[in-house]
């Protein structure tokens, strides 16, 4: 019976994880496709507005799933929704489109060529004669004169070439289905005025910022904003052993005997409790307007080392569960497990190995939560030392591996405090027209600020590097959790800001790199060497792909807990 119960439990857990993985994949494909469509749509619309010929609009990368041509553009969906592109005529260096071609077939209507067949074996055009190719001009002039595009051809038995007018939207057939429209001078990206080229490149990232504002607006419209002027509970989160019997709609009147008239009062009191020392109480006394008098076992977190304490209603510092991915936290990787009793903490200088601070009595004395919270408020801990935890596990005394603690600046850059005590409740949301008009812009700005701070940490903090960045695998993990937590669209907005911002970085192969060359042209009044620019972007793309592989590799290692 016990074995059957264990089997059923494991089977249930397996299928639950499988279901969430499938849902996560769907969410990933949906979010990334929206971001790509909006980004590439920005490029596409700006280019079309400027009269630039767009050969292809692709959503996704890799193997082709389906294609449909509408107008002069080929619309494609590809297998991997991790990117996309708009192929603009002349954006990359294009060799002579008929270079090396000696013989062609022609589709001629009303005396004009509207299709040039390079693939002579194409079965669709076997009834057309084969011509020897002579001189041709498929580009024309800036003035786009009528009948200026031409091609000269002749049969094997003819001595002179015949000159034929080529339509400006003439197609060139290379493969059985692959056709590309010729790009006359006036339809070419490189021949457009500087501002047209600038906006065609800038429009992609810009539309990502627009999407973020729109999504934040929609979230605010349908869910409202935190009603911090009152103390009415919006949601109650289940926390094991919390003994929390508060309910949605309850109005809190006091915490630990201190009157509360706004949610800011609640936040301030809980922050004081999280500071430890005499402020901490193992049970939090909450009263409500309708007469509830409750003692709650709070959840205690130490974000500095990604550690949670057991909320058992006592003051003993016993390790609890930090998150659903508890095995991948800093504390867990260092060897700490649920129900370990903390009997000592040591802060060590990572460079010299010197102990710079400690909290320990003897191996028979378990530290208190109040002592532990106060310890992580010390200035010696704010600099981000290595932390070693001495613990008692079932009577066996041991010490953890060194934990690289987050320093105060790193935590602050992400809006996180070093320690936190929670009751498992959230503030009620209400519709607020005034906030709806300005908060989407503020939230987008905050997302940009967060990215800037994170990039700053990469260059200024030796413990933060490119291996801490997330790629497609990391984004999938984030979105999978977001679906479970009901924050998918918030993350869509945040990721849209990230995509827009990163693309504006002045790095080769990114939109920002192309914009940098355009700014150079605007300042010097000279176009940069096209071949040199193309080489720089190509090298940049290869390096970017290498970085992406490196980031994905680290994503996978994080997923498997290594």
C-alpha cells in the first residue's frame, strides 16, 4: 500500500511538472512571438513608409514552417521563436543579382520583362526559350526614370542582342520556389535619406518600448493599482505553518499593538520586524476592523544568501523552504537543507580568507531568528562577503560551503532588501484613472533603470558577470514561473523593454550598432565604407551567437542545479 501511494504521488508530480512545462513552452512561444512581431513590425512599417523594398518578414529563426507572399514581401514563420528579421533591399551588401549568370529564361508580358528565370531547370518554365545574357541594368538612377531598367539577351543563332525593358517590380527566380524582387535605386535602403534609414532601424526597439507601455496600461486597466491608502487585504497566500486565518477583504487595524491606517504603515512595521533584534517577534499579532485577533507565524527570508527560515512559531533559526526551486538557491547549493538548525554564522573576506564577523555561542545553542536577522543588517555583511553557516542536522554538526553573499548595492539595484518578514498577504487593488495615465510610463522607465543598474553591476562587481545573464532557456524558466504566479503579461512588458534596450546598445550586428554608423555619417557627412561596416556586423553577429551559446549553456546548468 505504501509503495503504491509513493508511486501514485511520483506519477502525479511527474505529470504535473510535464503539464507546467508544456504550458511554459506555449507561454514562451506566445510571448517571444509577440515581442518579435512588434519589434520587426516596427522596422517593417518604417521601411515601407520610406519606400524601402522589404524582401521578407520572418518571425522566428531556423527551419521554415510556412511562407506566404503578399504584395512584394514574403511572410515567413520559422521553427524557433527566439528572433526574427526584416530583409530590406540593400541593408546588407548585395552583389550584382545576376553576377556569374550567362543564360536565362524570361517571362515577358506586353513587351516587358516581369520575371527572370536563373534556374533553367525549373519545370514550370521549360516551355520558355533560353537566352544568352548580355548587358543589363536592374538598378537605374536616383530619378527613377521610366523604362530605364533593361536587359539585353539573344538566342544562340542571333548575332545581336535585343534590348528589353524590365519592370521595376520584376522577379528573379533562383530556385523552384525562391524568388526575389529586384531593388531599383529608389527602393534600396542605402540610397534613402539619412533620417529614413535612421528611423527604419530605430523603429524596432522603439516599438518594444511602446508595447511595454501598452501592456502595463492593460494590466493597470484590468487589475487596478495597489490601494495603499487603506489596509484592506487583496489576496492571502497559503504558507505552510503560518497559522494565517486572515481573509480577502479584511481591514487590518493594528500589528503588534501599533495602529495601522494605511498599507505603508503595515510595510514600515514589517520592515522594522525584519531588522531583527528587539523588533522581531516570533508571532505577529494582527487585529482587524471586524474583531479578528490573530497571531501569525510569519515567513522569514534572508535574500543576502537566498535562505528561508522555518515559520514554526518559535524564534529558533531553523532552515525552511525558500522557493519551489529550493535546491537551486545559494544556500542549498552550499549544502544547507530544510530543518537544519543554525548554530553559527561566519563572514569571511573572499580575497584574504580572514573572518571579518561572526555570530556563534556553542554547538548546543541554536541561533534565534531575531539574532540572525540583525546579523544580516550589519555593515560587514553589506559589502557581500563569503558566508559560512554552521548547522546541526539530526545531531551531526557541520559547516556549509562558502556562500557568495549579495552585497547591498546588488540587492538595492533590484529593489530587494537584505531581509524580509512576510505575513502572506497583499494589498487590495483598485481602479485608479490618474495612476493609469502615468504609471505605465513610470513602470517602463523603472524597467529601463533596472537594466542600466544590472549592466553597471556586470562591469563593477567582480561577482556578477555575463554568466549571470539569462538567454532563451532562462527566459523559458521565468515565463513558466510567471504563468504559475499569474504575472505573465508583466513579464512580457519587462522582456519587451529588455529587448528594446539591448538592441539599442551600440554593438555590431545589433540595431544600436547600425545606428552608431548612421550617427557617424550624420557627423562626418560621409558614408562609412560599406564593406568594412558589413565585416564589422558579421564579426559582431558571430560573437553575439557565441555569447548566446555561452549564456544558454549556463541557463541549462542552472536548470539542472549545477
